[in-house]
C-alpha cells in the first residue's frame, strides 16, 4: 500500500474512533493490528459508549465536551478539504519541510527519526521519489525500551517502509526511567539512514533554499 493509502487508512481509523468504536472493532474493520489502530487514534477524543453500570448507565456527556468534539471534527474536515491530494510538487516541498524540521543536519548520511508511522512513510516515499536511491544502502536502527517485542517492531517497520529486516541494525534497548517518563512507544522509534554524503548535501541545500526563499501572502 502506498503513502496515500496508508494516510486514508489512518484517517478512517480516526473517524471511527471519534465515533466511539473500540480499538478491536477498528482493527477488524480496516484489517490492521490492534496496535496500529491504537497508535493512529491515541490522541482522538470521543464519548464513551454508555455501559450498564448502575446509576452511571445512560449518563449524558457534558455539552461543552460535545461542542469540543464537534469543533475538532469540523477542523478535521476543513483541513482535508484545504489539503486535498498532494501534487508531485506538493510532496517535494512537504518532504523538504519535514526534513528541515526533523532530519539530521550533520554527518555524512541522510537520517530521519520519528515515532509517527505517517511521518516515516512520508519521508521514505519522498526520498525514493526525488533522489536516485540504492535500496541496499537504506538502514534502520530502532530505539526500543527493554521488555518490548523487538521482533514485532522490526516486522512492523519493515512492512511499513519496505526496508528488509536484514537491513536493520542492532536495536538500542533503552531502560525506562520512571522519574523522567513513563510512556513507551510500543514499536519504538525508528531512525532511517541513507549513507550518502552527496545526497545529504543535496537535501541540506534544498532545506536552506526553502527556509531562505521569499514568499508572498495574498492580501
């Protein structure tokens, strides 16, 4: 499935979650894993379905909460209408902006790390489409907390990026520090690396051109 298909799948999952579908129901509907449904929808607010729990059963949600959910949904619909389908130039500029914000600026490799599958997919799609890539030189290294399933994480990111498991480096197994952070990303944080100093120079030239370009806002 290409980038657009993954985005549409994710947005459908978010729509269903906003309608109070359970993660299991979303996973079945879209044919994805429950963990994928959970990651895609973890920030979606929704009204819990009433359950038969004595006096709490049938309790109506607060009007302000319903108004907030309605506003979020209206913003989502408006955003999709404004963005629409990305043209080739749209994807080109979006990838440059993404790398300008999240990509490595030093060293001799193009390097991008993020826990969001959609950002990772956008990055690898952009890199492959606009640069002459030798697929055998693409590498991934996972940052994954101890106790989490590294094999499942490798399978997920390999399927998501199209980079074979054999091209994954030894994962960094972090020990959680409860005094600093308790949340863990179940599939870790992948760092996608393409070792090519010339490609990095081209990418950095593009980010510089984007950030120093002039622009006009219609008045």
